[in-house]
């Protein structure tokens, strides 16, 4: 995938490049979302597409991100899914969250 060809905010493109370099797009995949816009991106685990992460720059300071981590099997409720929301995250905090969320082995998190 050519990240620079995506119609995304520059900070999202930089994040996607770092994710590809540090984790790899074989372990996580870029997915189109019905709410897809310039300041959002949806990532999925290829072998478990219900495990998703929605990353956005809306309402965040420059080079800061918000994420929604979706766990459809975590807590059963009337919608049969659960979402954890985090805001004001640095790029490295987002990468560390993706490693944990997508259960990526063989990656050393930076604190």
C-alpha cells in the first residue's frame, strides 16, 4: 500500500508509515469504513476482522491522536460489542496500543 496516495491527514499518514515499519501491514490491515474521512482511519486484524481500531485526529492537538479500540467479544451487551476510547495520545502511545490491541508478538513496546 502506498500510504502517501491515501486521502488522509498528514499526521495519519505518518502514523501509518510508522505502524507499517514497526509492526507491518501483514499483522494489521487498513480497512475502509463507512464513516471514512480525511481525519480518520480504521485498522483491523486480518484474521479477526471484528477486532478493529478507529484512529482519528478530530479535536486533537497537532500530532496527537484519539483511538477507539473495538472488542466485539469482550463484553456482551445489547450490541454485542465493547469500545474503549482514548484521546490525547502521542504517536508512540498509539503504536503501543495497537501492539496490545492486535496482540502483535515479537515487538518491544517503547514506554
